[in-house]
């Protein structure tokens, strides 16, 4: 009987924890959904919502609107357009590495007032004949960061480049801070070929990030796609916009 009562207490605690977690995300979720309606977003942006699942992805990572956040390699700003207005009132938001398109296209626009750039394109390069980008050792210039994201960009760098980026993220995060990564899946242990250069083995990514000092926290299959056989380049007509992607996050001890 005592064991049954203990089990019921444990179940109640688990349920309350889930509800508390959902409740703590409510305000953040409202802001993300409001940002998703922004006129700054293009039709192409909004069409990707169903596939990229921004609300679910950010909730999984534990993102909240009062955090200090860095987005690495923001590209054209798909996530930047959601993160900047969500963090504007209570948080801090920075973009770093490969920020040229965001700098030209978003700085000064509505909802982007609190977006700060802390690292430009200067230290990223692709040497003649190289398939992947290199990056010089750098410092993200911010400390005690709560969360660092990189979305579908980890694969773009050489082994040494990824190592440098992971170390920079580790140094910038506070103890307990989160490093979150989404990228296109390459088959485990598959050699590089002409089709898989924009994919990366998630097991390799996990090992590399753990080697930088991070602890793996969780892995989600929300972006897994069974119709992606992992044999085509990510821009191939059979998989573009529907690639299998791994979704993982780590904690700085």
C-alpha cells in the first residue's frame, strides 16, 4: 500500500512538473506566434513553418523570452525574425558568424531594434579547393549566455572549424547554459561523397560537442523524415524542404 501511495505521489510530481514546464512557456509561445505573423516574414518564410516547427523546436530546447541568446550563422534570418521580437522585451539577443545577410536585410527593421551583431564574416573563409569553411579562433565577446543556437549550419565547417566554433560556444555560455543544434542527417559512418556534403553524422556531431566539454541533455525526432533515404543532396527535388534532421541540445556543466 505504501508503495502504491509513493507511486501516486511520484506520478503527481511528474505531472505537476510537466504542467509547470508548459505554463512557463506560455508567454514565450505567445510571443513566438506573434512574431510568426510579422510582415517582415516573406511567403517563403511562412511556408517553412510546418516543416521547421519553430514553436515546438524552441520549446524542446527550453527557450524562454527572458534569456540571453546567441544565434550562430543566422543565414538569411529565418529564425532571427522570430527570436529578435520574442526576446526584445525581457531578454538579450545576438547574432554571430556569417551575419552579412542579416546585417543588410534586417538591421533597422521593425522588431529588430534589440538585435545586436557581435561577430562578422571576417573570420570565415573557404580556401581554394576546399569543400568546407574554415574559421580562425575567435571569442564571442559575450559571457554568461543562457542559450546558443545553430540551425542547419554545423555541417558547413571543417573538423577544425567545428572544433573552434564549439569551443567558442562553450566559453560564452554560463554554467548550465544550453547549446542547441539542428542539422541535416548523414548516415552513420558514411564517407563523404558528392551527395552528402551538406549533411553530417549526428553521432559524430555529438562526440565533437562532448569533446568541447558539453554534456548531452536530449535528442528529439521531431525533424526526422522517414521519406528521406539519406542518399540525396539536401537540395535534391526529392528531399528539399523535407530532409531528415537531428535535433539535439547540450548543457555546459
